[in-house]
C-alpha cells in the first residue's frame, strides 16, 4: 500500500499545493480526482478568472518582497483546491497581509496617480464568516455576486478575533509599513460592502479580471500549485521573484540553483497543459537549450522562466522589504 496509486497521487498533490499528506489524501477522495491529475481545476471560467486576479494582485502587492527564503510563493503556505472553491492558507503571521492585498483599495489623494490595488469587486461576506476563515465574495459590474468561492485562513493564534484590514483612522500611526500605507487609501471593500463603488465601475478595470480563457485557466492552475512557483528554491536557488508585464504574462525569475531546462521540465510535468515554443522544444529534447530565458505557453498566455547566475545585490540577500517604495 505504501506505493499505491492513491498514495503516490497524494504525495504529488501535497508537493505542489503544500497540503499535508492527510489533507491531500482527503481532497483526492472527496473530489474523486483522477490519480494522474490529483489537483482539480476550477470548475467554471468565472472561478478561474477570480483565481487569476488573485495571482496578479498578490504579485503586485508583494513586488517589494524580493527573494523567497521560506519557499512560500506569494506568502502562501498551502492551498486546498476544490472544483468550486479555493482555500488559501497564508504563511503564519501573514494572514491579514494577504487579505489586505486582495481587497480593493484606491488612492484618490490629490497629487497621486489614482492607483488601484487588489481585485475589483472582491468583498468580505458578512453573512458567511467562518471561525477559521475569511469568506470572500466577488461582485460583477452590476453589484451581483458572481457565485465564486474563495477563503483565506485566519490567524490560528486568534481564530475568532475580529481582525480586519486597515481603514482610514484605524489603529495607531506608527513606522512606515504596509498598515500605514493602506490606511491612507480609500478601502472600497469597506465603503461599499455590498455594492460596486463608482471607482470600480467608472475606471477601466476590465484588465484586472476579464481574462481570456487560456490565461485564466493557466493562472488558476498555478495558484492551485503555489509550491511549483518557487520550485527552484528547493533546488538551491538563493531567491525566486515573480512579476508580470501589463498582466499579459507571468515571469518566474530565480538566482543561482537549477538550470532553466530542469525548471521547465518540472512545469511541463505538472499537468498545466503548457508547451514550449518549437525551437525551445527541440532544445529541451536534445539537451542543447542554452542558459537563458525560456517561454512556455498555454494558448496566448506565456509563462516566462528566467534564470540568473547570482543576485546583483551585495551583502545580505534578500534585501529588506521597503513598503514605502510603493508608487
């Protein structure tokens, strides 16, 4: 039984989702997953689009957090994927930070650029709060619930506490940091808890959530496999960074560690339906692909793998996070 197909599938799932073996095993039984694909896809396009928006919101919110030293992608410790729901278990101590990065905020202060953060239409569900999780709903342009399901685990040390992200006037002023940064912004999730704000309706925010099918599907699958996003960190890379270009791709950049062909093989074997471009495919087959950028694609969506020999930074790595560097 130690090498039964179910046990092997549970180990494979846990290695990519971060779940404990018992959780992965239970998830496979509950969702009746194919042992060859033990991580279920989101069942609907709208759920996939929400999960794609979550990826980009976390990538942007954590862009000051250069270098993954705890092998946790996007401050996510693990996820529990189900066909109709995704539960995110952030790294211990970062639960409220992850929730803050996902909820919509707007910078309408005079002289500012009018920047928007978070996922447009994402709201705390006041009628569905669980002791151990924040339940999040997603509103469409008319303010109707889209029927998606997303949960963020609350801090285990204070599971029943009423912890909420920062709003103007909440909490004491302190040293510059994430809480003070967001405290100066308009919390659209707070001012419009059950409707769409004028900012969300009037601004052209469709690029924040209205993703093509192939892009939504790939990003959703990656979010359901967060450990895969930092795979190089488990193979000797000193840092892994995630970013994008105008929400048209996703870049995985790492410093030191495994060669690009090895990282590409891990992604290609993960059930993501990714393909290398023709020239890269031949290079991967015969082992001649050089040590530079490799692009994998799912339809029009590209996943860019970018190895770097070593960090350019001198001294300690990663450099300290500086939230006040945000635009």
